[in-house]
C-alpha cells in the first residue's frame, strides 16, 4: 500500500495535526472529569444532532429515484431518527439514563455469560475463577446502574474522560515522534 497519506514525508509534515488532536482529546478528558454531567449532556446532544442529520438524509433519499432502500424503510428510519434526535435534544439527561440502562443490561448479560463460560471451560484452563470474578463484578455494576442510573451517567462519563486523557497523551507523544521523523528527512 503506497498511499500518499501513509508516506513518511506526509506524516512527518503533518505531526502538528496529531498534536492538535491530542491536545483537544486531553481537553475533552479534563472537562469530562471536572463536569461529567455537562459532558454527558454534550455527548447526548452530539448523538441527537447525528440522528437528526440521518433523518434529514433519509428524507432526501425518499425523493431520490436512485435510492437503493425501500421507501417505506427510509420513511420509518427518518421518523425514528428524528424522534430520537428531538427527544435527546429536549431530554438529554433522561436519554443518557436510558443509554446507561442499555449499558446495564449488557453488563448483566455479559457477566452471566462470563460465569457460564468459566464454568464450562474450568477443566480446560487455569484461573477460571478470574472470569467468574469479572462476571460477578460486571453483574454488580450493571445492577448498580439500574438502581442509580444518574450515578451510572457520572461513572460512564468519568471513564470516558479517563480514556480521552490517555488517548490524548498518546496522540501528543506520537505527534512528537512524527515531528522527529520529519527532522530525519531533511
């Protein structure tokens, strides 16, 4: 693959884009840690705007003769996306709470799966108890999110902030390595 984007010369000259992206990610991470509820609202609004954009695109597709999707499905999707987008804009905390409840359901199901899996393979692997412990912890976290969805919003946003910080730091470090690559090409 000899794409111009992946060329050493291009990446070396573009180091500052990676730096900028890393600094923005660090900023988002810090804001998420300091203001988790505000960050959660902003993330829900981003989802809402994306849903509204998809609704608009689907509506345009209704009138495009070249559209591959059946018109009934396009209309259904446009209505569903618009409804979600509007509700998410009007009620961002409630939307975030519902999303946390979906996360809770997934944690509970995945925890049960890990426990069942560990029991079924206990004769084939060592340390299956670690899978059981991780399954129990996933179930407990899922139940905690069901009991207190607002706390789940804060916890989820906190971890989002931590991930953004780590990602941003890695981007900044990578940008300076790319900058060094540029200097080596001169």
